[in-house]
C-alpha cells in the first residue's frame, strides 16, 4: 500500500538522494542541485514536501511545493513573471517519482494528498478561494 504524508527532517537524506539520482547530471530530467541541507531548509521553513512511501517505508516519490517568493529558481521566476497567478497561488515542483514506483500510477492520489496536507492549499480552500497550483 502506498502512503502519503508531509516530509519531516529525518526524510531529508532520502529525498535528496531521490532528487539527485534523477538530476540531469545522472541522466534524468530534474533541474537543480538538491543537497540534504537544501531539503532540510525547505522543511524547516514550512515549505511543504509531500512524500509517498511503500509498506516498508521506502521513499517512492516527493512533491516539493513553496509559497510564491520562496527561493525561486530562474525558470520559476520566469514563469511567475509571465503569469504570476493569484495572490494565494503556490508553486509546486519539482515532482520526482522513483524509477521503481513509476509503474504504480499513484500520481492522482498523490496530488489529492498534497491538497489535503499542504498548508498553502488548506489556507486557500478554507478561505473559499480556488487554489491554483503553478
């Protein structure tokens, strides 16, 4: 069974390893550098990371999110310049699914879990505003 939850500091090593393994330097499509310290800083600052794990607790995927204005990479800055979205919009990504889990097709459940667990998504939902992910 696949479980989803918000990441905690002890998850930082596994998240960093997953993202790094799927970076361009290693033949993947993920942009950026994702050392453990960067993941820890995101978690500590309240920027939601939703993780998916299997029954043994192995990391299957990670969905990173942030409020607009939190350490945005140049591609995200360009996106927000072209279309800034509403004031309550949040930024999501990267999303990374482990090679072993890609055939499990859990993405739809994963994004629903994000909407339930993310402070940004909950705040927008509770205010009656439509949450728009960008």
